[in-house]
C-alpha cells in the first residue's frame, strides 16, 4: 500500500498526524505492508534562513498578540500532542526556513533513510528545541543515520535536489493541497489534517482493498489459558 505524506518539519500537526498514521498502521494490522513517501511542503516561506526568531516571538508579531496570548494558543496543540505520546516544548522552539532540510531529505531517500531522517528532525524540533536552520544539527542527524556527512554538507551548500523539492510542490498543486499534513492513500483517498486514529484506520482498510492486501493477524493477550494435545495449562 502506498501512502504519500505532504508535510513540513516545523508543522506541529504534521508530527501529530505522523504518529496517528503509524499507530493506525499497527492497529489495523498493516505493519510491513505500507510504503510511506514524504513530500515536501513548506509552511514558512518568509521565515529567515539565519537568526530566525523564537516561535513565540514570531507568533506574537504574526497575530499582533502578546506573548501570553500566543502561549495560550499553543496549549491546545500541546495537549493534542500529548494524546499521541509527544511532549512539545514550545518555549524553546525557534522558527526555521526548511528548504534545505527538505532538499537533504530527498538525498537521504536514496538510502531508504528519509523516514528516520524525518522522525529525527521533527523530534529534535518539537521536543528538544533544535534549530533546523543550523547545518550542525542537520549534519548530526546525518551522522547518526550512518550517512556520508561530507556529501551532506555539499547538498546543504548547493541547490542539489531542488528539482525533487519543486516536484513535490507541483504535485501538491495538482492535488489541491493547501495545508498540511495531507495524506494520500493509494492515490485514491485523502486525509487532511491530524485526524483521530479511527479515521486513519478506516482509510487504511479502504486503501488496502484497492492495493489487494489483507491485514496481518495481530496477537493480543498472554496466551496462557489454552489446551493442546490433551493437556490444558492451569
């Protein structure tokens, strides 16, 4: 089953939606039968590439609000993140221009590391206050993935993989994607936003019918109260 995920590394609902999808795949019984392709979608095109402001400060300017007011705005998002086991640290988040992070993601794709790269960036950004504008952090992730740091440096300092980045933008336009996260299942069903888990589970089953796959039996319980070969476990 093929699922395309349009997202940005600094989108709080994208990380929540990612978790909901992963949980749904496990609950629905499709672990190991799903191919997830991440598609770049920038939400902060005007964000500075250097010396970007802290998230709260940026939000205060954007919404013409006080710091106290924007802190209240993020409480609901933080609570939603907690529901899927994510602990957002809005206090230490900085805004970021994610174009080069997305280009580097396209480079990691050829090594089947894009999923792990995406997880590392989102986790670092939302839970650890990492700065995605900083090459140092991006290259640390690359090193942790056992990929060539020197080649990654050349990707960051050039315009390599810009065509792949632009293609994702074109694909989003063709599908009418105007906000993220946006999930496309088997090029047939779409989910907009970080919907509840049951929505993902239901859509997975629908897409599985098109893909011609069946959920795998998932064992639950300890299996102690059983009988076999004329004997029963007591």
